[in-house]
C-alpha cells in the first residue's frame, strides 16, 4: 500500500500541523467564542500555536481619516480583546506581544468579529526586537567605581565626574550640561546600532565619535561627551554596540497583567516629520473639566512656530502660528556640526519663538513660555529701576518670555518678562497667579505674573515679579538681610542660595515647589508671604544619595503637599515634609536636615547588568501627579514618564502599573496632562493626554517620515468593557 508522503518525517510534520490547528480551534472555542461588539467595535480572540495569548496587544490602524489614527488594546487572560469606539474607516489589524513577532496585518472594519492568529517568535533574537529601549540599555557595561573620580587625560573620565553615581546621573538626566537621555531614548534600534547612512569607519568607537556630531543637536552632544570624557565615553558605547552586534540579548520584559490589561490607547499623528514637540496641554489642572472634548495644543519648542493643534473629535490637525513679537528674535537652534544621516546638512529646526511649555487657565485660554524678543531686557528690569523685584534681583537678559492665546477671540497676546521663563503653572489663588521658574541664565529665581491684574491693565511691568531663594538661616521666621551664595552662614542673617531651578509646582497650601536638576539634586519649597519681593522664604531639601537615590529631574506636588520627584537613579521619589523631625529653619536647615522625608521607589525595569545597587536603568524625565483622578487610578496618583520604557509608570498604592505604548516603538514624553471630558461618563469620560517628545522622531521604529504622536490613554474596568 502506497503512502502519499515522501517519508515518515513528512507524515510527522503533517500530523503536527493538524494537531496545532485543532489546538487553536479548541482554544478559540474554550476562550469564550462570542465577543459582544457594537457597530463601532472590533473584537475577537487571539490565539497562537500555544493556545490563547494573554497580555498581548491588538493594534488597529487607519490612514483613511484626516490624520493617521490607531487604537491599541490588550487581550485578557483568555486571549479575548475588544477595540471600542473606532471611527468609521477600514483598518489594518495585527497582534504584537512579548515572545511574539508581529502577525500579518488583516483588513477589517468596525462592527465585525475578528479572530487573530499570533505568531510565536522563532528565536530569542527575533523576540527581543520588540523590547523597550531600557532592556537593551541594561546591557551597557557601566564603568567600575574604581574609575572615579575621573583621572583626566585622553582615555579617562574627566575630573568633573566625582563618582559612578555622578556619572550615571550625568549620562541619564544630566544637569546644566544636558545628558544622553533627556532628548531621546538610548537603547532603541537607532542608537544601539550604527546606521549605514552614517558612513564607514575604522572602528565602532570612531563611528560613535562621528555620530555625536550629527545634526543641530551635535553641539550639545559633543559638549556633554566632553564634560564626561570624550574618548572613554565613546569607548563605553562602542563596546555596547559591538556586543549587541555580536548577538548579546537583553532580558525579556513581562507582559501586561492585572489592571494593565484594561488600558486603551488612541493615537493621532500631528506635526510634520521635521517637528518635535516638548509636550501638550488639554485643560486647567486645577479644574480638569475645562476644555472638555476640546482642542489639544502642543509646544514645539525649537522645531517650528507652526504649533500643531489636534481636534480629537474629528481627527483633524491644524496649526496655530506663534511668531515672536519682535521679528529680530534669533532662531533658537544653532546650525549643524556635521551632516545628519537622516537630514544631511538641512537645518530642520527653525523656530524663533521656542514655545516650550503651555498651560490652560480656568477660562480655557492657553498660556505658554515663548521667546517674543531678543534676550536684552527692558530698562525696568535692570539695576536702577524702581520695580520692586529689579531692586533686589536686577535682570539684564531673559531668553524666553510668555504669550497667551485665547481660542474664543483667536488673539495671541505677548507678555514681556524680565526673567528667563521655562516651565509655568497656575496657583490656586484669587489672582490666578501664574508662576514660572527661571532656567539657563545662571539665576535662582521664581517669577510670577498676576494674570488678574494683567487682564485688567495689560501692563506686564505692573503685573509681574520675581524673587531669589533665601533660606531663613537665622531662624526667626521672617526674611532679613542675607549673605550671598558663596558666603559663610552668618547667625544674624539669612542666606541666598544659587540652586538653578528646573520646575515650578504650586501646591494647594500656597507654597511653590521646584526641582534642582543636579547631582545629587534637591528640591525647593518657597513660601511667598504677603509681599514675595520682601517676604518670600525658601526651604531646600537635598536628596540623600547614600540611600540609593540621586539625580533630580522633573517633579510635581500632590493635594497633600507631598512632592514626587523623578530621579536618574531609576527611582520615583516622594518627599513628605510632614515627616521632618529637625527644625525647618535655622543654621543647620540648608539641605540635609530632613533625610527622613524621602522615600525611593525603584521603577519596574532591570538595572544595568553589572550593577548591584538600588534603582533601575530608567531615567524618567518628569513626574506628574493625577491630583483629581483624571485617569482612573484614584486621586493623587503619581505617574513618571517612562522615557526608556516605551510608556508611563504609575505608582498605585505602592504598586507599579506600567502603561506601555507598544506601537510605534520609541515612545518618549516630557510631560503628562489629564482631562475629564464627562465626570458622569465613566471611563470614557476620563483619560491621560501625552505626546511623543523625542527630538528624534526619525529614531522611532517607523524611521524617517515619522511625525510626533498625540495619545489619549484611558483605563476601562476590564479588557472587554465598551
């Protein structure tokens, strides 16, 4: 009797395929066949040769709307999924997950059940291509502690670097010299490999030395490498690149579990492929129902004056033109050092206004930090002026000022400021005071604008003020004459400090907080008093680095007055002033008088492979507190930007919730906002709003041509909720 196969091996292969197919069908039946869907949903079951696939993503993407739109959900423990509320269009739908490679895209339209077949990765290398940058970054061989303090010379770290922790802090979140990870990811495919477009080089080290000179950010990258030690730093990165090219692989990340499977992400492309965005604004954080269902505004920093604006209800993207008031204002970004492998010699960033940060007020108006003129300040800002703040702290230059856009009148107004405005935030007071931190001019200044007065007079000189940071070192509870930052403490006087502020965070109790971006870093609390020009007093709290945390970046404050701080050690830290045991003023209250106020939470990522110390490879850019439950994890939930994590890291009752954005890989944000569109609308009425903020959108997995992405992230009660 003839058998219709060439060999028994063929028989075995055929039987294996048959049994696999039977297993898939059985798994689909067991997983709960019918997923109830509406005419704007797509739902079904995801299975592979291993059965139902839990904790993987289903992505639906269309280009038939005014801009590219994608919606992403996670499968439940039986492999079921439901993508709700899809605009009418045809979609490409596919599966992505850890341990898989992308499945083939299937054409689908809302209103239909769609069962999907996931593809198990053929090997560990194929699976690893979908891991977030942090996991690849963990393979970096951090120089041994014996190399620090830096010894100087050609092949060593410079004497600027005092310790291994100091090196990590500079590399991750930096200080006034910048850093590697505050503009884009490290560890994504674009950085862990050397693109062929860069050229041919004798060694990978030479390739790295050329890479850091590329494009308009080349000057900053070269300066940072120079601060650390050019040759030694390049050799470290070259070794990492070579080992990855040789086949070294990172540890695997876990799939989403628990509440992480309830996340729904909607994405819109906005801007152009030459645009990068610092962040976005959607509401007044004091009342997150302001601008409900309204337009989303971006802050394009140095890239463009045509500020992208998204209408999420129609998926239409427009642009708000924000030119400087004075046309002589110089372009914010310098020229290329060397050609970019993506843009050659083209200077793609052309903005003069340099819109950095924006906030809504209670009237739905958008206030932003922006350059409106050249740096030289008006006479009333300088020594000899009668302005109360100029008498104390005269200002000769201020690179960035402020502007306000009213969507109702379509009018753009300019507000001249004497200090260099960086971030801004509204206080909860009768004057709707808008507070700023000064950054980049060597000052230690909190500034403010009485927006109630400005609305009445449109007089910036009358409406603004600023103050330095004065510690109450004589301990009498009021501000007195003070010694300078470099002077020893005088028991009869107070002391002015020179910590350069990076953020500004008004608290509900009327105090103003700010972070100091340095190693080990500190945070500042300012009590303005009745007349801040004469009464404002500061408190300074330094991070106790010997406890494992160090390197302050962005911060926020919750409704209880607890500060939440992003650290380059790979922690989210809290500082609770209520825990302080020692006096909060007096000659010893200069920074290390309340170590007990600090608590460190290691972010949920691996540590560098050769380090055995607290923390992780993450270096979050910003920490934001969801004060009024705009997301759904509860009031006062702190959320860090997971800049190496392809997502966001929420700390919920002491446990981490990773909000992963799996597509396109390369998500990197510098801020978070949260809005309540309908307080009675359940999960659909709430959500976080973020944008990709990388200065290199062309580093994302989709490569050159990729534009920034705005995202609405929502939390439903279960993975199948509609």
